[in-house]
C-alpha cells in the first residue's frame, strides 16, 4: 500500500522491475492491480504523460533490456 505522494516510477522500481527482468530471462510474472473502485488502479497501470504508469514503464524496460 502506497500513499498518494508516491510516483508510478517508484512503485515500478520497488515492485515490478524485478518481474520484468525475470520475464526477459524466461520466467512468468504478473503485476496485478487490485483495489476499491476509484482507488487509482487505472492511473497506476497507465499513468500520464508526466508520470508514466506500470505498463509503459514495463514496455520500455523490456525493450531496453533486450537491447542490452
């Protein structure tokens, strides 16, 4: 659980980045947003131009990791 001051990038770094790295290495992983209606799940997953969400950060990380 995070409060409203935490950015999507911080959440991604703490919880999802390792899942993406493992997926690139061939392991299964899931980033699952669960919560009450209007609690910010869609924003956390999709984000905005100023604060990209988990999905765009994950896609970028997948391609960056593949390029390495």
